[in-house]
C-alpha cells in the first residue's frame, strides 16, 4: 500500500516552491556582476554618444611615454558628464575583474578538490 499523501503538496507548499524556483532562475540576472556589466555597457554607450572616440584615438601620440599625459589632459578638458561616465566605466570594469577573478578562484578550487 503506497501513501500518496506524502507525495501530494499542499497549496502553500506549491506556492512556496514556485517562488523558490523563480528566485533561483532570476539570481544570475539580478546578480551584482550582471548589474556591473550593465553599468559598464551603459557608461561606454554614454561616452560614445558624447565623445568621438575614434578622433581621440587618432590624436593620441605614438610615443608611449606621452600617452598618460595625453589621456589625462583629454580627460581634464572634457565635460563633467564624460568624466563621470569614464569614472563609472573604470569602477565597473574593476568590479567585473574582481568578480571574475573570484569566480575563477572558486571554480578552480572546486575542480582541485573534486
């Protein structure tokens, strides 16, 4: 004799489990890494709308020693919105690099122990 009452879920259990599955499905989408990638993409798009990036790269000196001075002067002579978007891009890029390194470290550690 099998007991079907053990397999049947109550309406509350079904609702709770449905919500748990939704949260698990949405976790990668609303993660901090996904948010940082979205911010990075949006900030780059904003910079591209405000600055003619190809012209900046064409005007860059060929001498590698002068590149930092050139980019600092270019940054200093842009509008505030471009400066803010540039800093936002750098911050999100650093965060993405950190999250990627952390993820790779966890993955390699897991592979090493298995």
